């Protein structure tokens, strides 16, 4: 009788541990400090992105009053630079291992560690000083070849992803990359980010609405998003309530059958 009670207790424990609580798989749940439909002001606390080795840039130079001179500087992009889907890999400006880019006529420019706005101002200043007149209506744009990031772990789609926007939240990045299955742990999503002095890891709880206040809520180019599996996956108890219940019932039935077999010997 005691063995049977022990098996029942074990069954209940397995059943309780096999289910995934809703609060662990629901994004951006309301916190106690915020009411329904409350207005949340997101502070952009993260510093501007600074260019790194292997970044690919789209640089376009326009001067309506001197179009012939402009052609000298847009040779690289003339073949279709700015095209999405990897076009800029062949026609854009890539930071080499020394952090330099090479622009026709201007030669090498040290871009490593600069923001795209700082690089734009530098290029524009050199063009005005060396080639164009101040009244040439010079217009320079510098953009990254989309926002590239990598997803690994318990996610719907692993590998490198690219979103052609300037600002992307981690929730948007995960959704665009295939999402997180029910076995993924949303309470401790890691961002592995590159800095000039090395790599750092930041952890976010995506189940709470307060994550929007985090300085890491918006991802940066070359970020790696890592999602760990929930303990329920390691137990192999299924990804839905029915699957978990069926698995536990199977285990319990096997244990009871084995116990009855040995008690009759």
C-alpha cells in the first residue's frame, strides 16, 4: 500500500513539474507598477552604434548642381549598391581588418569606432574641402547594410538574420527570426554584444513589460540572441499540456505495472 501511495505521489510530482506555466511563455506581461492601457515612455538609454570590422555600408553622394563630379564617387554603388538581400556585400563599402573603408578619389578612411553620423560628417567635410564648392548642395547618406544579428538556442530559426531597419527591439528581432517555442525560457534571454574592449553578455526577462526600459531592449548590429530551454524540455515531458499529461501517464502506468509484477512474484 505504501509503495502504491509513493507511486501516486511521484505521479503528482511529475505531473506538476511537466507543465509550463503561462507566465513563463507570455511576452511583455503587465507589471504591478503599470495599469492596463497605461502609456509607457521608452527611454533610449543605449549609446549609438559604433562601426566594427566587417560592417558593410551604403554610402551615396548627391550634388544636383554638379552631377558629373558626383559620378566619380558613386562608382561602387552604381552596380546596384543598396540592394537588399546581400547586394551591398559585393557593391558596398566594407570595413577591412584595420577598420578602414576605401572610397574612390578619397582613398582610405578610418571608420572603426565611428557612428554612421560621424562618418557622414567626415566624408561630407572632405568632399567640400577637396572637390565640391560650398554651394553645390552636397548631400551624403551613410547607412548600414541592414541590422544583422544571430539567433541560437531554443528558437524557431537559428542562424544569422537581417532586418532592413535602423531600430529593432529584441522582441521584433525574435519574432522576425522565427520566434521562441513553448520550450524556450523567456525569463532569461541573453544578448551577447561586441564592444571595443571585448564581448559582454546581458540578460533580459521578456515576460515583463518593464523590459522596454532596459538599455538593451533595442538590439545592435552583430548582436547574438541566446534562448535557453526550459527544464520541462530536459525532462522530455512534451510541449503541450496534453503531451505532458500523456507522457506522465505512460511513465506512471509503466511503474505501476512493474510494481504489480514484482509484488506477485
